[in-house]
C-alpha cells in the first residue's frame, strides 16, 4: 500500500512530463454505494419530510400572497390620499357651505320679498276693512 502510494504520487507524476499520453495516477475506486431497502421508519420519515416541504411551500405561497395584498392595499391607500392638507379641505368645504347658505338666504329673501308684497296687499285690504270697522263703531 505504501509502495503503490509512493509510485502513484511521486514517480508517475514526474513521469507524466516525459510521456505524451496520460497515465492515470489514481486507481479507480470500486466503492459502489449499496442500496438498502427502506425500512418502515425510513418511509415514515420520508413522508413527514415531504409533508413538511409541502407545508413550507404553502406557507411561502400564503406569505407571498399576503405581502402582495398588503403592497396593493398600501398602493391603494397612497392613491386615495388627498393631495391637499386636511385644513385646506376643511376650508374649502366651509367656504362651499357658506356659499350655499348665502344662496339659500338670497332665495329666501327673494321669496320673502315676493311674499311680503303679497302680504302688504292683503294687509292693505285688511286695513280698509279695519277702517270700515272703526267707522262703524263710531
């Protein structure tokens, strides 16, 4: 054994520089791995490993889906955000309400003005009647 190792490692390696063909320095090993039949425990272990791999893959898919959904929700929230400050929005809404209130008051004033003229005419008629009643009492 020591002699063959010496020949392979030292002599053949140096001899290769003089020879035009390649000399194998390492003996081909005949360490054929043996295949033993799987025992019941091996079958159970393989089944458990396969089940764990499937669960891990499912968990990864769920995590990816959640991450994707969260990213989509974040994008939607960013798109839904107003470009203006809440104070600016509040000011605009207040101005809009004030304008609507002013328009409503103007309409009411116009209606009252029209109603007031009619009331005055009816009041005049009542005054005439009142005058007649006053004269009758005298």
